[in-house]
């Protein structure tokens, strides 16, 4: 099953949906920045105390992190294997390089690579602070976020990444629905609309944070 093309597509779809759920939660959580520093910082603290006293400090957060890393690895490995299979399956080389892959396939590949690089940057910026522009303070994400979006390159990196997320989800959600077999002729249009709405909501929701800082609404 795992070796089949269908199996790999199912792995891509399920791991993609796990990451999508995380992104919806992350986007909604980020919007708390509009309610001020105490509320936003308290929310970040809650992410670490979730599940207490049954669980120890940060255990639930680590469970989420492990699931996410597993999803990212499964998604990337299956994508790589599917694209190798795609290349091997071609009977002859095409004369025009560009004609080899469709526009959507190329966008998904490059989008995926951009997002993987962004996630590394993002963690070093706002979780560990290694590449942070201001004086990174652990436990003070509100100020850290404001610092990031007070630099031109911070805005450029995040805005490009968020647009890439939107495009990736728009096409990915649609492909996942087809791989999992929930797409039928009658449902196709509704699923496409759902993919568009989801992608748009996530893009707008994530963009609201840098826009808030740039306009001075969040400061
Ligand atoms: C404007 C957009 C975004 C803002 C303002 C933002 C903000 C943050 C902040 C403040 C943290 C640190 C939370 C903490 O340590 O308490 C964080 C962590 C994280 N964000 Fe984002 N984020 C944004 C977009 C994204 C996107 C698009 C992705 C994925 C593609 C993403 C994935 C993550 C991940 C994986 C973590 C690490 C969670 C952990 O292990 O602690 N973020 N984000």
C-alpha cells in the first residue's frame, strides 16, 4: 500500500490535513494579538501549560511538535518519491524543459521548498530567537512579533511565506480531496469553493498580523 502511488498520495493528503488543522489553530491564535500584550502572552503561556496537571509543563506542546514534524517529514518524503516516480515514468525526454511539468506541479514543488525554508527561519525568529531582529525575550511573544514586523525584511519574508501558504493550500486541499476519493462530479465544485475559501481565510488571517504592526494598530 505505502509503495503504491495511491498510498503515497494518501500519505500526502493525511499529513497535509494535519498541518492544515494546525495552521487554522495557529492563525486564530495569532489574531489574539489584537487584544493586547497581556492576553497574547498569556495565550502563549497556556500553550505550554496545556493539559496540566495531568500532563507536565510543555508535554502537550511537545506532542503537537512531534506530530507536526512527523507530518512534515511524511509529506516531504512522499512528495519527493512521487516526483521521482513521475520523472522515471516518462518515456522520452521533452525538448522544452518547461513543458515537462504542469504549472500547478511546479508551483507546489517550489511552494513546498519555500515553506520548509520559512518554517526553519520562523522557528529561529520567534521560538528560539536566534535570528530575531530585536532583543528576543522568551515568554514575551507580543513584543517579539512587533519587533519582527518592524523590519522591512521581516515583513517581506512573512508576507511571501503567507502567500505561498495560501497558494499551496488552495491547490493541495483540492488534490487531497481527489486522492482520498471524496471528490465526485457533483461535489467537485463545492470542494473547489471550500479550498478557495479556506486558502483565502488563512491568507487574510495570517496577513492581519504584519498589517496590524505596519499600520500601528498593533504596537
Ligand atoms: C504572520 C504570520 C505568523 C505569525 C505572526 C506567527 C507567530 C508565531 C509565534 C509568535 C510563534 C512562537 C509561539 C511561542 O513560542 O509561544 C510561532 C511559532 C510557530 N509557527 Fe508561526 N506565525 C505566523 C505564521 C506561521 C506560518 C505560515 C507557519 C507554517 C507554515 C507557522 C508555523 C509555526 C510553527 C511550526 C511554530 C513553532 C511552534 C512550536 O514548536 O513552538 N507560523 N508563530
